[in-house]
C-alpha cells in the first residue's frame, strides 16, 4: 500500500499546485491529457496522430488506453490490437488530436500498470535483467534514502558498502541515472 501511496502523494501535490517538478519538461496539451483520461475511465478506444521524433511526420494510431507513466517524460500506456508486444508507450508530448471512439474495449484482466512499469528502470521497455549496484561505504547512507526501483532489495555489507538488487529493463536509463 505504501508503495502505491508514494506516487499518488506526488501526483496530488503537483495537481493541487503545492509542488512542482523543476527542470526542463516537454509541453503536453491539457486537452490531450483530459481526452485520454476520459477514454481510460470509460474504456473507450481512441484514435490520435502520433509524431515520430525521427521523421517529424505524424501517423494515425488506434489504441486502447490503459494509463499514464509520469517521470522526466510522460507517457500513455496503451494496448495496440494485433501488435507484438501488445502494450506500448507513447510520449504524451507527441500525441496530437485525440478522438475518443464510440467503440469500447474490455480491459485485459491480467494487465497491471504497476507490473508493466516495474519491468523497466524508467519507462523504456526491454527484456528485464538482474541488476546489482554496489555503493561504497561513503555513499551507502545516502543511497539507502532512495527508491531506485519498486522491487529493490537492499543489503548492507560488513564493510559498510550497500548492495541494491532488482530486476528491470532499461539499462541505458540506469546508466544515465548513475552518471
């Protein structure tokens, strides 16, 4: 319960204007969030234009929206029918012209947003791997104050160093964070 509560508290503080995430962030249209939010709650399919960062061209996408991932960038998690893998992430700043469809969808009862998010260190989905980080004794106390991953296990070593173990994809994001 406390693992679920922490992100909710952060979101509530931001939504109420009591907290702000400093630093650069992408622009996201408020109507995009609101249209997707309504579709998620109503289990309605949506159609939107999605702009490619490589080509800067927008193409149409029909998806079943499941939820949001918030971090340094914000993403929609959606099921793309007949795709492999079926669940994908879409950068909210690259979504344009959301149209809620009349057609509804039935949620996959085996899909859990927190399990999907836990497969990655950040947001990039890739095959999970076993990760072990060792923090020197001089950094161990500081590192113990962080939640690096929701499944992490911390082990204080006899020499004062700290091991942090978890299983996740997103090795590049891990390298960026450690750097």
